[in-house]
């Protein structure tokens, strides 16, 4: 059985690619060819570059034509689909992915849909595509009920889709077969805070840095914020505080985990406010899987309604702080520095959220 996986981004970029690669590594017997859009091709025998991403105008014209709102052109997406040949089409529902799924369904093809970031929440956050919200909403709902199966990235998104659309789907997060052996060796008189990847919003983190400065001063400890990866939002804050930031640059996960595992705690964020509401309630940051491997307490800087907060609370692997007030954050920092999260607690989280049971549901959806 030939399966064509389509993503509107490179197999080497972003959290979505990390998730998909983890699944493909665990089910190598399936005949999956990864078709993708990117500015240029990347290495890989079973990866097929099918062109550059659509321009905003092209995407808008495609959505308009498919919803009969305005005249448009579906030709660019039809050309993408022509380059894929399979028995089943596995599509990630992100921007162009919605159009590709709609085209495949129009041609009578079998489609399995993966939803990493709830598309309508992403459209609300996007300055470039926000005006397309009504059209994307209409087309996405049509696609959801046209495909034969759907997986989503969290329990929260699964429940949200069930409540909003009456749709049955299954949660599928990153696959993680085991935790590495870790030994935390704290650096004397130093408070080390780890972060990997991007920030969703700079201002809450700027407030957090200020609170960390005050907390470390009270404890008479030097503050180091260890950053891994590229984050333009963090660059400005780091330039304002050069003496406390330790920039490790881009690292593979194997190199990043031991560095994060030697921090006192790790930072993750989902911002407050309506603009981020749908996003934080349905998604989970891919950095969570890296933090679980590092096995250090997680400072979840997020409102309590987020999936991130619910996971941290449910499994007791850190502290949740919804506030940007310095006193509140200092209190949460003091609690997390004084806490101890065991390997067993991280192992239960890994097994429940990222264990091998979920892969059987994916296999059944792709081959059933």
C-alpha cells in the first residue's frame, strides 16, 4: 500500500516535522513517501520536493475558488496533487494542506488528516491570513467530514473537535519510546533556566526574566538563562540582558537534552489573551517532549485553560504560573526551585502521552 504524506513545510523544519519523523521511525514497514513544499529540497530518499509554498495571493485565490466566494484559481494546488501518486493520502492540515486535502477529496481520493495546530486558531493569530478566516473555516469543516480519519495533537484538541463539530478523532502526539538516563549535577551558586525553540510572545518572557533576576539575587545566586535554537522574539530580550544569557545555538535533540538536564528548571509558554486562546487550548508545544527527556521541572507560563498547564498539573512535573506580575512569578520560581520531580513522574507522562499505544491507532487509520 503506497501512502503519500503531504506537508506544506520541509521535513527538517518545525515541531510538526519532529512529530511526523518520530512516527515514521516507529513504523518503518509502511511505504510512505513524504511530499513537501519548501524553498529548496532537502536530503532523503523517501522525500519528494514538489515546489515552493503558495504566495498569500495564490492561497487566497484557491480558498476563494473552493468556497465559491470569489473567482479564483485552483491550478497551483492541482499541480501539486499531480505529483503525488498513492493508495492513501496523509495530509497535514496547515494552510496549503487544507487546499490539498480538498482537492484530493474532489478527485475521490482516500485521505487521512493530521491536525497539529488547529487551523482556525492559526488563522486568527496570523496577520497575513486573518482576513481569510470565514473562507478557511468553511472549507476546513468540509474537509474534516470528507476525510476517512483524523488525528490531532492533544487530548484537548480531540475533545474540542468532538464538542464543536461532533467529530470522532484520536490524539497523536510525538512518539517517544523511552527516557534517557539522566543525572542532574547542579552548578554551585547558580540558577540555570533552560529554554529550547521559539517564543510565542516576547512580553511575558521579558517579565519572567525580570522575576528571575530578582529571585536569583534573593538567593545570592548567579542567573543563567540557557537558550537553544533560533528565536527572533528572544533575540531582543537576550540583547538587553547579555550577561545572563548563554546561547548554545542550534543543536540536535541528542546534544540539547543533556544541557537542559543540567538546568534547575525549564521554561515553556502559551500566552494569555483571546488571540492565543484557541491555540493554547488545543495545541501542545513540541519542546515538551524534549523537556520530558531532560527530566527537569517545567515552569509553565500560561493560563490554566491551556493544554500545557493541564499536563503539568496532571502529572506533577512542574509549576503553572498564569501571571506576569513579578511577585507572583517569584513565588512560582521559589516553589519550582525547591521542588523535586522524579523520573517515575516523567515516565508516566511519557508512557501516557507519547508511548507506543498511540501508534497502533495511526497504523489502523493508515492501513485499515
